[in-house]
C-alpha cells in the first residue's frame, strides 16, 4: 500500500504542482474523494481519476523534498547526538 504519490499530470487551474510528492489521506483507496492536501492546504483530488494524475512514490522521496533528509549527505550519528543536546538545552521535545 503506497502512502506517497507524485503528481505527474496537472493543468493550469489545478492546485497541485507537477513533480511534487503528496501524502495520500486514504492509502487503502487512491480514488477516494479529496484524498490529498493540495498546495493551498485544502483537501482535493480527482475522485475516481487520481490514477491519471498521481504515480506511486516513497517516504524517502517525500522526506528529501521536504528537506527532512538530504539526498547527497548521510547524517552521522555524532551529529544527531549534538542535535539532541542542543534541543535539550532549548527544552524542545
């Protein structure tokens, strides 16, 4: 079951960006009504035709897009420990 989909077909008036990866709200049914959150932050989609606009993607690709993971660099364990210490000082959990 795929949770992340890349928009590969859009039109000028759509609220989705070509090549952008979106999280599917109901991964059990790709064709569900308003199954994605569009670029305006609203539930949207092409009910019954989502397969014509979205193709399966991955969590890793979504995280790279969102800047959560950097594609060309692996995070070293030492850097994570530094980050945890830093966040603890700021009392961020």
